[in-house]
């Protein structure tokens, strides 16, 4: 390994990836000829520990995110998920940088949803509902606020203390957040709903969602998980980050498709088609739009290159 190979820490990655710039970088990236195979997952121990690999390349850069999921780490007092991104030069194949994978994932996930929202939510959307209080929640809120004039953020979760913690984090960032005890009441007045949970049963029901709402689903990243009910999926105009990933791993789509509630043709477009104008996105003010994301290596590659461009330039 070269002595000059840089490692970028969590703090450096967060500082380099402001959402306004990252959303626009992703817009250009999805319009490019980037290639990202669906992530591979490997069992590495009988206890269920796993290694995930997410490669991508576009001729300018190539890279791979290496993720480990070791559930037993909870008993060891360390995080169960760890991630590292290796960025390489697309011409020589030589390594350029090692990048902390956790902040990269948090920010590219939020930015991808914000990019979709810029084409699928109403331009006058003002009320954002955040469902879930995990690590992603503050980043989803900040990202959506970067593309829409959000005037109110309602945060809902199963644990009141976690809701208050998330609200405090957002308020400290100057965002108009408040806790809500009733998800049903919040949905009745929502313009954008962003879910980032590990739910295995629906949380967002069609009966509670008003016309004109944009629903952003970034949890339910395996076929046996879901955040929405069949009625909402059948009612909404459906969009995905990538067909390959969402139709393999996204439980919100895989489950209703397996029962014949929707067909493959029900999915209107993926992000690449939205950013190139092959699909116009939202068509009417009253349309309910739903964006299902499971993540793609294209997003990681784009974010990693932006980190390297900004931080290596500033050396």
C-alpha cells in the first residue's frame, strides 16, 4: 500500500458531504453509464456473521464498499455493523483513498431519497414526517429539507425517549422538528413521509395517507421486511432507486408482487430514468408517489469520489 494513501475519518466525510452538493452529484452520476452489480452477501461464521460487498465503476473511478454485520457484537459492546470504502482510480486501478463507510452510507442514502423527492414530491411540500428514530433519521430529515421548503417536521417512533433524542438533534441543527405521538394523525397532514425502520409489518397504511403525498421508504431492505401496506403500494405511482436491487431485496415491493397485488410493470421508473427525463416523475398534484430504495453501489461511488475530490484538493 502506498504511504500516501489517505484515510478519511467519519468527521471528514460528514464535513465534505453537504446535501445540496451530494444531491446534484448523484443526479449527474445516475445519468452516467455507471455499473453497480447487486451487492453480494456471504455467511462467514455459523453464528450468522456476514460480509457484504458493494462494487461500482464508471470509467473515471471504481470502488467497493466492504460491510460486516456481526450481530454478536452487541454483547461485546461494539457496533454490529462496520463499513469501509476503498476508492480506486478508474484508469490505473490503483487505490486512491480509504473512507469511513458509515457516514458515507448515511449521507448517500439521505441524498438519494432527496434526489427522488426533487422529482416526485410536490414543489410546495412543507410538512415532513419522519418514521423511525435510528441512525438514519436525522440525515433523512436534513436531506429532504435540502430540496424542499420544509416548514414542519414531525418525528414518530416506538420509543418516546428515542423520538425526543432525534427531535433534539434536528432542533440543534436549526430544523423545525417536533415529536408526534400519533403517526396516523401526522400522516393525515403530511406532504412527504420518510421511513427508515427495520419493521417487518406495515407502519404506513394507505387509509392514513392523503392524496398528493410522497412516500419515501428506505427501510425494509430484505424481502421479509416492509413499511407499507398492500393498499398503499397498489394505489401509489411506484419508483425505485434501481430495478435490480429493489425488485430483489425491497420487501415493500417483493411481497405484494409475489401475491399478484402489483406486477413488474407497476414500477414506473428507476432513478436513472427520472434524472434523464425518460420518465417525467410526478404527473399530477393529487398523485401519491412512492419511492423504494435499498441502496446501490452507484451512490457509494459518487459520494466517495466527492469526498476525495474535496479533501485531496484541500490538502
